[in-house]
């Protein structure tokens, strides 16, 4: 990974290149940032530059994740293997990184075909780190150990890692990566130089989309806004943008049935049928639809509060006017709608019954959409 290929994070890219040039690289760094902001790609770029400089042969090894002085620790799952460690999953990990270094832990579990599991960094990994830290570098002046999703360490593993970080070998550099620091013991954090990553700005995502994909500017803006600074989400939306027409039809049928619920006795049957229809689709498609629905309600609210410059959704191809929905999405129900949809996404990610999730969400929508706006 080259620094120039990382999207956004301009300040950190410049800073890390200066640190490497100064030859004053900290022994232990902690990169903290939400999914899709580039923490792992930045660690890969850092390793590339520190181990190789401008040596192309060396860079080829780093970029194929086969350099002997570049090591990875990451969450794994138990099963037939009693004491799994990261090296056992190394072939899968290399393929996973090659596909998308911005991917999430959930994507990694899906890649391993165990989406119902969370993944964990175990004591076997701490022992693996000890072994890797003990040997001399093979080719470069340093060894680099990247620990991805360090917050997934259990307490025993964290304590073993702490002992290593208290007196790290001079020729070993650690890069710890986390989305949140809440579950990392404070004594580990105190031994790290901490770098916090921002969400990727909408304009930078838009420009990158136009450069990489055959998208119209309005499509690029739509995806950039929807992604909320997360390049992993961007890639998912790009893959799904051709399904927007299907999502519009699903959304329109859903909203119209919810509106009719107070008068139509058959509405609940229609909502059950609708829930079964969306539940028959894959979980990623279900999540993408819910993100689409979330943004549709947000767009309706922007119309309601007269912010047309921020509105970019167009349902006209399916003969639906978002302006007619707008008066029913307001300050007194948008938080309810948002919470219900995000909770549904949460449960889908954890493999709960899709039919039950969507039916419950649909029933709640009929209540929220009929709430009156508060007047002051």
C-alpha cells in the first residue's frame, strides 16, 4: 500500500512520512478510527515505507503481504482447531487484504464463513507475538507487527501483550489498530503513541469515486453522503447502486402500506408479505436497503425543513414524489425512525430472524409515521 493511495487523512499521511524520514519511529503506535477510515491501509503504507524505502523488490513483498519482517495479528475463530492463532489463517488473511484493506471485522468473519461469530485475539496470539519479537529481522532494519482490532483481545492476552510492550525489542515496531479504545486496558494505551483518524470528507470520497468508477456526479455525491466517511461502505454502495431502482420500489411499497395501516384492515397482511419479501434477500442486501431507507427519510426531512440544496434523491422514475412524504418526517419522529432502523441493522448483523426484524420494524413505522409534529 502506497501512502498516495490512501483516501483522505492528509495530515496523518504527511506526518507519518516525516516521522519515517526522521528515523525517529516510536516503538509502539495505536491507530484509532471507525470502520472504513483507513487505519489498516495506513499501517500497511507505514510498513511499506519503513521496511522498503523506494526498493521495488521489497515493496512487492510487502504489497503481497509476504515480507518476512512484516507480521500480522488479528481476530480469529475457534472450531476444529483448539488453540488457533493468526498464522494458521495467514493464507485467508492475505487474500482478504488483497480484496479490500478497508474491510470490517464483520467482513472478515463473513470471509471466513462464520458471520455469526465475533472473532477474538487469544493467548496463542500473544505467544506468537513473543516468538516474532524474539527473532532478528531477516531483510530490513526492523520487524513490524501489526495488531488489527486490538480491542478484541481478552484480558489474559492483553496482559501478556502489555509485558511485551513494557520493554519492546529495539528492532521491533508495533502498530496497534482499534475502532474504539473503551475495551483496551489503559496501561496498553499509555505505552502507545496514539493517532486518531477522522471520517473521510464527502468531497474527497466524491472525487475518488469519479476517478475510480464510471459514475455520474449526482451518483457519486449520493454515495459519498450515504457512506458517512466510510470507504468500506462506499465500496458496498458502488456494488449496490444498480439496485437503487429495486430499493425504491421496496421503499415505496413499505411507506404506502404503513400509511394505510390506520384505515386498511389488510395492511398487517401486506406488511407481513413485504417483510417476507425483503427477508428472502441476502443479509448484505437487507442492510443496504435499510441504509437506503434511512437516507430516504433523512432526505424527506430536509425537504420538510426547506433545505433543497441538500436533497439529491429522485424517485420520479417510480412515480413517487418525496415531497408528499416530507410533511410526515419531522423533529418529533425522525429519531424514532432512525433508532428503529439502526437497531434492525444491528440485529441483522447478528443473524437474528430477518422476518421478525422487518415485521417489527414495519409495525413501528406505522406508529412513527403517524405521529404529529410538536408545535412550540
